[in-house]
């Protein structure tokens, strides 16, 4: 059928071409050989003009296609695993979350300083501590051209809570009583009580009701591989184990991104990814301290801008506070004084890190600037140990347990062992496979000390780690920490919607926890990012560099 149609098209074009030549010859004959053909001459010029314009337009169209292709800018990135579900409420793995973040918007987002601001929301107002009114932006389009409305927000909320939809964010909405669309562009949220995460829980990407309202099983829906969002980029191509292409959304409500395409190159091996970066086949990537310190040359430094900032994570030694060895705060203080944290940073990260002195991120609203890092003081550590009856003949000893698969953590344990020995402390190291470590050591609290780390969010929640009620199997107060004042502050903070007031509360929590020494806080590794030096408008901030990616220009 296709061949037949093609042949008919060729014949039709030939006939039309002959007609044009016949008409042209006829008019030319009349103009030259016939008298009284003054009316024909203008028509002759008109025909010439028409044919000239047709050829010019064809040329311009072809030129524009070629020019656009040549001028189109592509940001080359890498991804080490394929996304499982590119759906914001189901994206539990890193790859899925990263791709979904380009395609979807929440009602709110974090600004470059880590403060919540409107995204799909135009404005918001707390009419009472438990009643939030959100006004939505108008003229926001889904990638398929349909209009975004309040119905999509209510649908997303109901989908998150649907018992047939398995996700990790249901608990975020435990304080929400109801969500109602007052009209197409107004949402009313009623909370059971004042809730300190009242805005943050609406940062999750919104789903399109018109596409998913009749979906029987979202977990296996084709939407998860062919998502439609409202974000700055549209999914162009995605197959498991292959490159992923995103193209700029021409109708993005904040303006079309200046970079036309994002190309995620599928590179499972980190060494291959580093090789691609050195060959300038990637525009943006992360580096390890070893790579930046020992494995790049001056040419690389000229080609890439290197951006460092503290990561949103820290490593610590957790002391079992229910064990008799650590109940006396003087023991915990002696161990803390004996540790040279800066030496840990210098050896493990070649200086690309920061000393950690408390439970919340430096630079965040919860961090207490007045609390200073513990100074390394072997002499004072020995004095405290001596007060407690420990000396060379009766040294204080304990065992620390950590996991395999993390060389940095194992090396940290060995450095700690050496540092503590200078104060006369004997520390034994045990290393276990990760799952065995969690199931037989960490969760049952079957240890004296553990070496672990936490990743932190921009909105800290002290309840899971530090409230005494979280000292249960399956919860995360792993060391058995209990302080009534801290409990009261955590509970007060959980019902505080005023950001400034919450900041004061969390700084007090920071100060009290640090003073109690339930952890030996160790270090915060740096997040090291390199970006093509030719890309313009890169503006590093507390949250990273992609906060203004829409405005990046790649020549």
C-alpha cells in the first residue's frame, strides 16, 4: 500500500510539473507574439513571483532544519543504572528520582538557600495553624497540552494514600485531615494539628488525573516508563540499559530552558564514567577526593569548573548508651577529645571534607553556629580516663563494628583505633557484611559501638533519631538516647509552622544533643561537582548548582 501511494505521488507531481510548464509557455507566447496582451503581462510576472517564492520557501525550510540541528545544545550527563519507575510518588531509586525531577513539579520547591518557595503554587496562606489555602498557577500545561488544575493535586494526594499503591512517602501525610479543590485553581488543606512540614510534603511531583484516573494498577502502568509531567523537560526516549534523552519543554510555565536537550549516557562503571569525563564527553559529573587530588591534570582544570560544598551526610561513632561502659558522660567526653577529626578529613578525603560537630547540616536553619567543634586534646582525655580509674595497667577498651563494602568507613575505623591508642584506649575493630551487620548488630542494639552514617534532608526531623520514643526495634534511635528536654523541644517543633521559631527550637536541640555526646560526630565529606567551563550562568549555592539549570547556556 505504501509503495502504491508513493508511485501515485510521483505521477501526480510529474503531471503538475507539466501543467506548470504548459501554462508558462502559453503565457510567454501570448506576451511575445500577440498584440493587445497587456492584461497578460502582469499575470506573467505574478506567476514568476509565485514560483520564485515557492522555491525560496523550500530552501528556507531546509536551511532552518539544518541550522536548528547544528545549533541545538545538549547537556551530556551520565547515569549508572536505569530508572525503575519514572513516577514521582514511586521513584525510590536514585536514577528514577533524578529523571523524574526534570519532568515533574510539586506545589512547592526549595530555593537555592534551602527555603521552601512556590512552584506550581502561585501563593499560599495559613488561615489558621491547621488550615492552608494554596492558590495555583494558571496556564500551566501538561506535556500533552492539557491544562493543569486543582483536580490533579487532589488526585495525586488520593493516589499516594491508595493502599494498592506502594510508596515510601505515605507517612508524610499522617497529619493531613483533608485536601479539597475549592475551584480549579484553589486547594484547601486541613491538618489534624499544626505541622512543621506543612509545605514540604507538597514538594512531591503532581500526577495528571486525565491520564491516570482510570488506571487499574499504577505499580505496573506504562505511564511509569512514558511519563507526562509539567516540568522543564519532556521525555524523548527511554529504554532500559540505554541512553535517556530529554528535550526542552517549549511551553514550560517559567520559560523554555535554554539548553535544548539533556542526554543521559548509560555508563554503569564509575571508571568508564571518569574516562568519558576526561575525554570531555560529559559536561557535568561528580568526582571523588582521590580523583580530584591525584588523577586530573591542568588541562582538565582549564576545561572544567570545580565546585565543592559539604554533602548532605555525616559519619559518626554511635555509642550504646545502655551499655555500662558508656553511661558516664566523662568516658564519652574522653573518647571525643582523643579523636583528631581534622586528621580524619585530611587522610580520608585529602582535605575535601569538613569536621562534623552535631546532628544537623552546617548552613541550614537548624545548625547552631555557637556550638564549636570539639578540639583534639589528648592530655585532657587522659585526665578524664584517670579520674575514672583507667590507666596503662587498666586501659579502657571497647569494640566497634562496621560494614564491608565501604573502604572509607573501614579506613576511618583504623585511624580511630590509632588515635585512641595515644590516649591509652584499646579499640577492637569488627567488620561485617552489610545485611548481617544490620540484622544482627545494629537493629537488635547488639553492640558496644558502631561506625555508621546518615544522609540528611533539607528539612531535618529530629523525631526518628533523637526522641526517646524512637528507642525501639525497627526505629532509628539506635544508641538509646533519652533526654526529656530534647523530647519536649522535638514535640514543640513538630507543631511549629513559623520557620524562625522552628529554627530557634532546632538550634536548642542541636546544642543539647551535642552536649550529651550520644554520638562521636566525625566528618562531613564534600560533594565535588565538575561542570564544562563553557557553560554560562552556573551559580553554586547551598542546595547545589542545578537550581537554575533552566538559565544555563551552552555555546
